[in-house]
């Protein structure tokens, strides 16, 4: 429930709760939704065990200011979100770009591939080079499984 006086969300289990990790899953769901993920993506955290959320900022990778920072964020999103969607589809992750904050939802290995692609874009690599490197890594990952 939402406590309006303290402006906090309160979660608790009941006597019928069978799973001990239900409270943590609930907390992860609320956290993902607050970070900006769609409700369907946040619900996936409740249903699947191996999904994680990773957050970082552009300045954690490279210190950029002013126009350079704006261009970097534009390079991450791409024209009409094309770059972001390409990374999401190739790595099977979900990405939220909110100002200089970047949030990635997915499995551990997929988050690593998406993060490496995003870091390459932040550091100034051309999108085509990042796409080809990322697709090669994803193809090798799919062959393993």
C-alpha cells in the first residue's frame, strides 16, 4: 500500500504467502516500474527468476558536458529510437534512457552485451561498428545454448 504521510510504499507478506522470495520480487517489481520500465517488463521480474536491472550514468563511462553530452544521448537513442530498439532486440533486453541515466533489464549475460554496446556508443564508436560487434557476440551466445 502507499503511505501518503511518509510518501512510501509499504509491502508485507500474509499467512498465505508460500514463497520466501515473494517480498523481494515485489520490491524489484516496484523498483523497475519506478525506474521507468513498462508494466509488462516489470511484471516479467515477478515471473522469471534470472532477470536483473542494472543502472549507470553516462558520466560513469566518459565525462561529457554540454553539446557533447546531448549528442551522446542522441547517439544512444538513434533516429526515432532505432539504435535503442536494435540493441534491445539483438540482446533481448529492455533499455530505458532517462536524461543521463541508463537502465537495462535482462539476464546477466545479455545485460553485459547491451552495456558493452552502449559504452561503445558513449565512447564515440560509429553505430554500424557497434551493431556488427554486438551481433557477432549474440550469435556466439546463441550457439552456446
